[in-house]
């Protein structure tokens, strides 16, 4: 049986750390950190995600400044809402919840977010900072994976890592972070020939393909560490991109779905917000180990 990479447990530990980080600095700063989750339209899954993020903010002492705009809001009005948040001194982090309703192009809106308030770490400038190893808000899901690996003492230096998926949201920043930690990284995608022979070479395998139960026993080397980023709602419940029941007996460690990467993604959003709040007030944050 593989060790569980328990994201729910680690998220709770990190929330406690963030809570005390905020509490210690609050008298100096005079206001709590603020995170604005901007939602446009009524995508039902987004409603649940936004509510989870706001609850997590409340648990650590971050003020939620979000607003919910109607689906028919014009691009200019969404842009104006983003510019208002950029200028708002009480706002340290901004997140534009995706997907947007038809008719709103996400590219120009994401680009309008002040890079230093980019709680999702997906602004072009911040992806560039990651590429160059400069500090900045990091993409939440891969940063959460790095924290999970670090917490369980998974050695990365000199080891072979394979990332399945090359999205800007997960796969690409994941590969950069593993490389920055001195792993030797390969990235697989939908056109990769013989996926199983590549993934079997991995000491650390991160799967973010968005394909339910893609990866089975034949894809995994005995003793590998497997991180399952996928999350899918099926008739029989939630599943990931990994056939957990097949891989669990041969892996050294595996992240469960749910309770693995998912909770870590939300926690890293809070980390980015608290770091931005400290930076804006010239205070040390002591969270460098969480910025891969
Ligand atoms: P995406 O669809 O944007 O990208 C998927 C990537 O996987 C693509 O690069 C594609 O080339 C590759 N791919 C698809 N099929 C493949 C195959 N058969 N073999 C090899 N590569 C293949 O998805 P994404 O946004 O990167 O998300 C990936 C998964 O992670 C989804 O299931 C998503 O729901 C999940 N996710 C979870 C969290 C979380 O917090 N747990 C956060 C973000 C995404």
C-alpha cells in the first residue's frame, strides 16, 4: 500500500500557519489581507468553487471582497471591475473565476489583473517570473503539488519526473517547478507516442491529463511517487486521472482523489494573497518554502 499524500491534512496545517502569520502582522498593517474572487454569470460548478474559496478565506482571516456580476455584463464593465480592484488599497489578491460566459474573452481580462495581485499566478508576467526563477505569485495547483511532495520528503534532485499534460494551468508550470527543484523532467501530452513507456521511467509521476482513469498499473514503475491532479464527477462518485486501485499497490506514495491536490489548490490561493499583503507593506512573510 502506498503512502497517502494527504492534501486535506496539509491544507489544514498550512491554514493554521497562515492564520498565525496574519494575526502577528495585523497590528502593524492595520487591516486584514483582502482577496477578491470575481465571478461573472452562473456556471454552477463555479458557484461551489467560489463558496469554498470564500470559506477558506474566512478560516484564516482573509477578507473576501468578491463580486458576482450578471452573465450579460459587457467586457468593458468586467474590465472596469478589475481596474477598480487593482486600485483598491484593501485588495491584495484578485481571481477571475473561469469559465466566463460566452461573449467574454478571458485573455484580455486576465491580462488586466495587476500582476502583483494575481492570486492565481497565471498572468503572463508571473509565468515569466516562474520561468526565470524570480519571486512572484505561483500557479496554485502545481505549487500545491510541490508543497505536498515537500511535506512528504519526496526527493526531487536528480530524479526523473514525468508530467502528463501541458496546459498553462497545470502541466507547464508543474514541469517548470519540478525542473527548478533539480528533477529531470519530461512532459507528455495527447500526441505523445507510447505514453506508458515514458511514464514507467518516472520516479515522480504527476498526471494532469483531464482523462478519467487514464493511468493504470502498466504506466507506473514500482516504487514511484504518483500525484493525481485530475478530478472528474462520474455516476459512481469522484475519480481522478489515475486508476487508484491498480496503482496504489505498486506506488511508494499516491495522492487520493478527493483529498489530495484539490484542497492544496485553494490553500495556495491563500498563500499568494498573504504573501502579496506582506510584500505591499514591506513585511517579511516567512512563507518562502511555499513559493516553488
Ligand atoms: P487541459 O484539458 O487544459 O489539459 C490537459 C492536458 O493533458 C493537455 O495538455 C493534453 O495534451 C494532455 N492530454 C490529454 N489526453 C492525454 C492523453 N491521453 N495522454 C497524454 N496527455 C494527454 O486540463 P487542465 O486544466 O490541465 O486540467 C487537468 C486535470 O486536472 C483536469 O481533470 C482538471 O479537472 C484537473 N484540475 C484539478 C485541479 C485541482 O485543484 N485538483 C486544478 C486544476 C485542474
